C-alpha cells in the first residue's frame, strides 16, 4: 500500500473518531425537559398555594372550584385553566444546583419560595413544588420538587399564575337582575 494512501486513511480515521467523540459528548450535555406533573389532572381536588404569610386553598367539589373560607367570591375559571395548563404543564429543564445551601440564593427555600401542593379526593398529597424567581432568566423560574435537593430551571415563567390571594383567584358574582326586578326599577 502506498505510504500517502496509508497516511490519508489514518488521518481520516482519526478525524472520524474525533467527530464521533464530539457528538457523543454533546448528547451528554443536552438539557433534558420533563413535565413537572405527569399524573391525572382530573384527580386533583385541592390546591394549596402559599408564600410567606399569604396562603390560599382551592377546593373542587361537585359544584366546581371554590376558595376555602371565602363564600363571597367565585373562582375565575380562566385562573384554574391557566394553573393546569401553565403551572402543571411546565417542564423542568436545566439542573441549577444539588446543594441545599443554594436554595435561598435560588429563591426556593421554605421562606422565600412560592409553595404549591396538590391533593386528591382522599387528601393524599400528589405533589409539592417550590417556585422561585430566576435571577438569570426572567422568562423562566427556578423549581424544587418535594424534598429533593435538586433545583431546576423551568421552561417558562409561571410565578405570575400562582399568587396566593383570594382576589387573584376569585371575583364577586355578577349581579343578575330578573325581569320583575328590572320592571320595578324602571317604574
């Protein structure tokens, strides 16, 4: 075999090996993307959202969603829909930290994070999440799931969909005036 041909084959083999190594290395550095909740959303009957001293409990019974302890407001259906679509439909992506000491810095510790717990009809806790504002990407949030020390970056910002206030989730019922009442008003 010609010396030049042999050298070219060795060079091409080494180059091919480097390309294969580079591609396999890129696969290991890719960000994974998993839904934070993969259970049955129809089985959720209670949602508790809390941040510092503010807290709200939303209950789903035969008549629909209600705010626990508040009988003057009715739950805005679009808020519930956004919660199920955006919050439970968000994905955890980049792993930011595995160190519990980083929780306060990432706003996912017990005092600075926004806690979301979901329960089924037997009052079994299905999941618990702690969301925090990301300081590196305002379009996304940090998330810690349960007692797992890992903190991830989410694929979107959902913190604005989980305010723990009655007036965020509910509204006063619209006054419905019957025909007889409107006749009385017009006279």
